[in-house]
C-alpha cells in the first residue's frame, strides 16, 4: 500500500460517512492490509476531519469485550477518535437520515485531570489521573456493507465511530467500583441488554491504560480534558427511527436519545 492508496482509501471512507452510503470493505481490494497500514489510513481520515474544522473530543477504545475480540480473532482492542460533530445532547435526537445502519452500546467515559503518556501505564495510574467518570451511549455505524469487516477494515474506519450521547452526571472515580457498576439498556421501555464495567477488559480503567500504551507507540498520549470512551459494557443493539433508547447506569444516572 502506498501513501497514495492511503489517501484514496481515507477519502472513500470519508465520502461514505458523509453520503451515508455503505462501501465494500477495503480488504476485498487489499487482502494483505496490515494493522499498521490500517492505522495509517485512520490517521489520514482523522487528519481530514480536522482539516474540515472538526475537533477531537477524545480517543476511544473499541472491541474491548472478550466476545467481540473472539469474534474478530484478536487479543488486542482497537482505538479510534470521537469528534465534536458526533456529540448528541442527552435526551436529544439522532437522525437516522444521517446514518447508515447504526447500533447503540452502553459505555462509560473518563475525563482526565492530567495528561497521561505511556508506555507502562496501568489502571491505578489512570484512576489517579481521572477527574470524572461520565455515562454514555455510543452509536457505532460501520461504513461497510452489512456491518461486515476484518480487523484492518474497522481500524481504518475509525472504529465505526459515529455519534455519542454523554450523561449529565459527572462522578469522581474514587466513589465508584467501576468493574461492578451495572447498566441496563432499553428500547421503547423494553430491556434489550445488560452489562457491567467488568465486561470492559475486567475493569474500564484497564482499557484506558491500554489505550495510553497503544498511543505511546506513535509518540502520543491522553490529554487532560479529553472525554475518553472505555469500550462497550453491553452488546451493540440495532435501533430504528421512532425508537427511544434509554440507559440506566448504577450511580451515574441515565442517558437517552430518540431516533428520528
Ligand atoms: O466502539 C466499538 O467497540 C466499535 C468497534 C468496532 C467494532 C464494531 O463496529 O462492532
Ligand atoms: Mg464503543
């Protein structure tokens, strides 16, 4: 894969997101694409979004559950970036006309009070550097046909990042047991998924620590003030126009949106 290919593929992904159009997974054309090449495409895609005036809210972890990693045949999660244009107010609306085939998953996010740079960061370092924990609903929307992809495809596609709704309650981590913290996800009042923090690599702070260590491979770190999604506590659930999606988190309150 050349730099030109990288540019072309990042543009294809950007166009697919903008035009709400599924594309064939990149590895159909580039079957030997490596994880490193996939991150190079993601980096170009992220740079294009910034050139278009969008601001990064924070990096995020994806594929953090044992089930998703087993499904993809990997033992390391992936990361992507959440941008300002993806944020929907709590209780607000998500327009299906702007998305392809979205799914929703319940997560918690970390807001750091100080920068953290790997390598060798562990969960204790992350908890010490965290100002607040915030509940969230992440809406993922793969740009690939039928949500089907291999690991390099989904990395290149910014880990399916699409929209996010953050809750209104910010809680310091010292008063929480994040691995035991539970969540229920309901659509139109019907329970659809349950989860707990332990589903995220045993403890959500482990995921944030791993993210710091992964970013250090490219000389980057986590920054104070970023809002960083740790990974899904529940399975990802499809929703449709007209649905009201509601999550109830232990000690962190509720997060909801309506799909229109
Ligand atoms: O946030 C996530 O866990 C998404 C990772 C990508 C996998 C998917 O789209 O299901
Ligand atoms: Mg997620």
